[in-house]
């Protein structure tokens, strides 16, 4: 059985294709979404999900969130005594999702389809794949998130010929894809995006507004910055979610025994967000341009990702397309469901026989070239794309280059990914050189062939026809651990003591109560303290029925105190 | 044989939906997952077939077009699509402002009443751009800002239509629309820094045109700033041609080299800017630059050369007539100082004047015969020069030497080998330089209490050095050039050390610095300047200058007179400055 996993910045979800439909798998708490948060408990046990996220503001040094934003970089996060890379942290989340799926399906799960933002670069994709391997999952396929969302949406609308736009604003990334369905073919026409724009950036707006508001009071020492930031971020997330439904929301924090509160109105927030909203437009325009489709040709605008719940985002989309976006899919769940559809396709499920999906390569790939200027000088470092962005994959493309200097003995290609005319602004993936016989400039032709396969693997093949010389290169994972090292890391992760799954619900409730205790002052704090005491004594009694009842009561009490909990 | 049609499994057709159906059917078997190669072939066939079927929109699109209107229709129709959502925003302050502005222009437009803000704003801008007056820039900017602020533009359809409309409008009205390009470009994010490879048709060309125009304008703004290096040349070139008189030659507004630099820059980087200059002036200047003529500086030198020559002759004369201290010490220095502009003038103006014909002739000759002979002839002149300089001094001989030196310099100018691509004159300048040094030495020797043997030794050393440097293309130097930098550095260091040791030895044995040692140092300096072993980063001219200050110091110790020290230092500086000037003038 292949599972489909949506590994998100804020939340993750897992789903499976079973009996002709995709279904989400609940976690140990009965929730469909599992926060992408990892923490170390006071006992040294590993916490994943809601329990970890609730401890974010109370134990900032023992909790990691939003690590997907650093996927593909060497940035490490310290949890307790050990430092972890983003892929190790992701692997912990994936491991938990795998365990949930195994518990739900009653069989071991070893293969998965994992979603990534369409605009993830080659490096970020490789890191995600590695995270899957670290969690003991064979990653059958990486699917672009908007494509997955479109699969979840399109699978029910196969009969019509239609084009639609998926607007996917998640916790940390923004993707826009335009898809076309005809004759059972789901074809991605264009994918664009911004892999550094998401709900977290909107939280940061509130955080910095709050810091600005209490500039003097919240001045802290550098070693406390992180803790303060975590407190502010947790509170900003809460306020932002509230602003999606209310006209105003107050951001309350307790820092060093003092309470600070500031009320933001929806207008305030819209004003703060103007610059970020502006950044939403460019990818949409580019997707339309690249796919050669006019807004009026689109039959539907599909919103995906939790951050599209923000009214300001919805309003912008409505204005851009002069119509209301579709409510056909649940923005939080569509991606995981789509991943499950892809898993079903991969395992050749009978119900999906008549469907074919094609995806695109969202960025241009090419080599660096030099050009002769009219005055005879050379301009080096120009980008010559070979595979242009938004070409249907798998694809092979070839371009012929010629030598630049008399008697040149070697031709050197830098392989780049990006859209800028100057390679210095693009990402260097690899390099390749090939010897050529010395001849006058321009007399030697060198063929350069790029192949981009369905899994995003890039192969470069350089060939000099005159000598028959040939060089091949597969762009491999240069940063990642190899062989033994990977095995060692996997063993190290497996050796971590994990908090028992069945006790997760209690741990999460306890973490929430503790957070509330720190979030309030005065009478309310005393009240929460009292509740914690009661709950602890019932936990000691070890009567499952009584514990479940007490937990539900505690959650209700906390809901009444701070508003409903969210995922 | 496989064609795209057999790959798709249908007969040749222009029907897009049939092609799509065939592709979809084949895709289920030729899955990108299992059969990537098959899929690539299928996809290629599909895309090719669609291209062959023409760029007709599929039926769904046609329907849409008829409903929404194409861009062209939008321009013609007074009803843009935005009108539907803008049902009744009549008391819009922007709108009122525009309406006011339209009225002041004497245009009451039915659109003002219609309540369609976007259309009104567009109309407004078009009218403003149609007028020629430059003073409207502010109003135009204001109008464009208003237009771009309209909420209608948030709609992608409207935005795209407006973008195309604005592109065409700005391009069509280029001088008037100059001030608006920047804002429009930033708003619609037109830039040439990303690769845009999808077919963008005329729009891409228009965009590029505007981007280039904006850059041209920025360039124009920069060069019309008084502080800019091209300011004077720009001022001259943008005005109608002035009459070419002695006055304008002597006191030109812009130097020849400045005008040349500006024209080259415009031709290479911003060809469109030439339209902003006065075409007649440009044509005249280009003609003037095409022939190696006389610039103001040459005339100045010619004018100065006459009194200098008189001083020179006077110095020779005085040196013999007045037996005073002044005559003793200042004589050679006067000679030195006065001869600098003379040599310089002849090099600059004399050689250039007598240059075109012999050079052409030489070129004709050189095309058919091996060249080195001519180089050696230049060097030969230098040899004779040195041979003469060993004879006892006399005014007649002095004149002869000067004349010979000038001829040698002239000859080397004519037969110089200018490297086509890089404009590298160094070899030749070096020869002239060496000849000049020799000449000076000899003149100094006229009055110096030097032993005849020393003088001979000095002359032989110099001759050897100049021959070595002057015939730069001979085998020895080529071998030197082929050495690895490290080897060259080692040899060079060895040479310097030998010179130093030799000087020290001579110093100790004769208690005055021997001219031989001095000439060895000079030789090393000349030699290493030609192929300096430490790479190009080293400031070569600085080394050359330093070298000659060393020479000057030695010379001054030798002349042992306060006034002489000062004058000689000045003379040497002037000399060095002039050689620098020759070089930089050439490079431009």
C-alpha cells in the first residue's frame, strides 16, 4: 500500500487510496491534520504534532516548527542537546504519519508519495526525498502540491473539458498552477510560485507590529530573542486565525511575568499585509502568460492551503479574476487527498485506469554562455535556457553551442536553474567540461542535451560531433549523506525514544493547559493551575474512561477561556 | 516511416479536438511513468500537430472571446470589461479630478458622464500624450498615476488589456511619453533581466523598445550632467556645428579624445542616443576623427616650440660665450628643459603631418615584403646617433644629432606595427622613448666634465639597450616572452642584483657613481617595462616613472648644483609627463 503524504510547513496530513476513493487517515488524537512540529519532552522523549506545537511558546528551546522553510539548506535547529537538520526534523514528522497510517490500515507501510511545493528547487526536492528515506519510507514519487490539489479536485470533474487555476498559499510557500482536463487527461499547463511566501510571513507582520508597539518593554537580550519570538509567533498565529472570522483580534502575550495586549482590526491587518499581497500577483500573471490562457478561460479558481482562509487573500483573488473562488475542496486536506490519488495511480488502481496526468518542470534549466558584443569584447555569464520552464515532463531538449576563442581546447558548461538572464542570479546545480580539438573560434560545435525525468532527475549529455567525444552527468545529491551515513542517521532517528502514541492525546491536553497557564495572569492563571492539578490526579488513577472524560472536560474549559483550539 | 500522425494514430488533420482526443487516447497506453521515451515522442508529435493545425483557438476560447472582447476590440469600444463591476461610482474623487482636467482642456466628453472611470482615465492620458508641449510632463505623470491606482486594474483581464494598450501608446508617442516609461515599467514589471521565452509577439518587441528607451534617457541624463566625463563632448555634439576657426582650434570646447570616447560609447552601447545629437555636427566630427589631424594641443605645442627652440639655440651659444657660474650649471639644464617640447612637438604634430603618405606607402610595401627590415632601419638611426654622440661636441654636430634623432623617431612612427585588435602601441612608443633618452643624454654630455672613454662606454651601452628594446620583435625578446613568468622574474631579479652590485662596486672604486652603472639600471628598467614579469596588476607606468626618478637622482648627484637639481627634476618630470601624454593620447 502506498500512502500519500502532504508534508506542510504548518500542518501535515496523510491519506490513502482505498476502495476507489481517497481517504484521510486520522492521527492518534483523531485529527486529520498533524502540526509539523517536533519537540523534546522534559523526560527526553520525542513529541511530534499538537503536543509539540502547544509547547512551542512555553519551551521554545525544545521545540521546532516551520522547518520546511529551511529545507535544502544546511541550517540546523537545536533541540535540547542535539542539532537537527531540516530533513531530520521532517523525517520525524513523516515517521509519525507513517505510524498513524500503519495503525489505521493495520499493515506495515513502506512506500509513500510525498508532496512538495511546485516551486521547490532541485535541492529542496532532494532534501524532501532524503527526509522520506530517513523515516523509512521509499519515496515513490514527489508530487507538486498544486498538482495534487488539482488531482483531488479534478478526479470528480473528469467528465467536463475544463481549465482551472490552483492558488496554493500554504504556511511557507506559495504556488500557482493552471491545469486543463480533457478526455481523462489532467494536464498541468503551468506552475509558478514563490517558495518563500506563506502564512508564516503574515504572522511575522503581526509579530513585528507587536514588537514595534512595545518597543521599550520587549527589549530583550540576544539569547532571549528566540524565546520571545516563539511566544510572539504563537500568539500572532492565533490572532491571524481569529481575524479570518472576526473584525478584530487581540494579541496577548505574557513576557517575564507581565501581560502585553494589543488589538488589531481587520483593516490594520490588511494595511500591514499590502506588500505581501502584492507579491501574490506576479506568479499568477506569469502562470497565465506561460500557459497562454486568459483569466476568462478559467472555469474555476481553486484555493488550497490554510493561508487562503484569510479574507484579504480571498478578496484579492476575487478581484483579480472578477469572480468568487471555488469552495469545492477543503484547503487543508486537498493536497493529501491528491497525494493519495497519485499513490493510487502509481499502484495502478483499477478505478484510475482511464486517467493520465502530466506535469511540468516549473523552472528553466540551462547553461552559461558568453556573447560577443558589437565592440568585440566578451560578455560572459549569460544564461542560455535549454529546458524552458513549464514544459511538460519527461522531456529531452538539445542545443548546439560553438567555441568562442581561437584554439580553444576545452568547453566548460555550468548548469543552472532559474529565470534570470545572468547566471549569477540563478542557482548553480553542477558543472561539466569537455575537451575539443583546437580550431578557430566558432568552428567546433558542441551539442548539449538536457533530460528532465518524471521524478525531477536532471541528466546532462554533452557531445562533440567532430571527435565523437561524449560526457554525461546526472545531477546527484551532492550535499546529502550517502550510504552508510544515511543508514547511521536513520538508526539514530530510530533510536530516539518516542512518546507513546496512545498517550499523545493526554500529552497534548497537558501541553495546552500548561501553555494557557503561562498565557494568562491573575485569577485566570490560578484557575488553569487548579485544572491542571485535577487532571494530573486523574491521570495518576490510570482509569482510561475517567481520563478520557476528564480530558474532554479540560479541553472544553480551556476553549471557553481562550477560544477554540485550532490546527 | 513514423510521422507525427502515425505516432498519434490518426490521419493528418487540422482539427484540434481530434488531435487532442487522439493524444489523450494514446497517453493512457504511453504513460510518462512507464514509457518515458514513448511519451516524449508522443508529446512532441502532439505539440507539432497542434502547431500545424494553426494557432486557432479551440472552440471554448472562441466563445469566451466573443463574450469578453479581444484587446483590439477593447481599444475600439468605449466599453471596457471593467464597466460591469463599476456600476455607479460616479462621485469618485479621482474621476472628478480627471473630469475637471478634461474640461479645462476644452473637451467635454460623453464618457465623463458615463461613469466609466478607467475609460475616462485612458482617454485623458491619450489626449495629454497627443500634445507636443513638454510642460505637460507633470500632468501626464499625474494622469498615469491616477490610472494605475484605479481598482479596476486589480482584475487580471483589465490589467492585461491596459498593459497592451499602454505599451502601444507609450511606444507610439515616444518623445512625449518619456517621463512615463519608468512608472509603467515598474508597475507592470517589464524588465529584460529575465529570460522570456514564450511567444510574446510584438509585445515583447515593444517592451524591449521602451526598456531601451528608458536606458537611453538615463544615459542622456547622465552625460548632460556638468560633472560627467562626457559632458563637454555631449554639449558640442548636441549643438549645430560651429565654424572651424583658429580660435576654436586653439580653445576647443571639447577635446578630440573626449568626442571620440563619447561617439564610440554611443555606437557600441546605445546606438539610439545618436538621434538625440545634432546629425550634422556628428557627421563633421566623425569625418574629423577619421583622419589623424591636428587638435588644439598640437597647435599649442607648435606655437610653444618656436621660442623653446630659440632658447635651445641660445643655450648652446651662451654656454660658450659666458664663462660664468650660471652658464656652467644652467646651460645643459636649459638645453634639457627646452628640448622637451621640441621633441614632443615633432613627435606629435610633425610626425603626424608627415605621416599619412609614408605610412600608406609602407603599408603597401609591408603587405608584400617581410617587415622587420623597417624596424631595423629605425633602430639603425639610433645606432648612428650614438656613434655620433661619442665625437667631441660642437654646435654643428649637435644640430646634426637632433635632426637625425627626429628622422629616426619619424621613421619609427611610420613603420610602427599597430596591433589590429588591441591598439597596442607600446613597442613603438618604447622605441621613441629610447631615442629621446639617448638624445637627452648626448645633450647633457655636451657640458659634462666626462671622460671620453666613459662617454663611449655609455653610448655603446645605450645603443645596445635601445637596439635590444627597439627591435622588439627579434628572436631574443620572443624567447623572453615565451619564458614562464617565474623564469622571467628570476632573470629580472638577477639583472637588478647585478646592476646594484655593479653600482656599489663602482661607487667604492671611483667615489662617484659611474655612468655605466647608471646606464645598466636604465637598461634594466627599459627592458622590464616591455615585458614585466609579475603580471599586469603591477602599475607599469608607476614603475617607469620611479625608474626615471632614480635616474634623475643619479644625474643630480653628478651635476652637484642646487639650481641644477631643481631644474633637472622639473625637466625630467615634464619629459615623463609628455611621454605619458603621447601614450594616453594614442590609446584613446
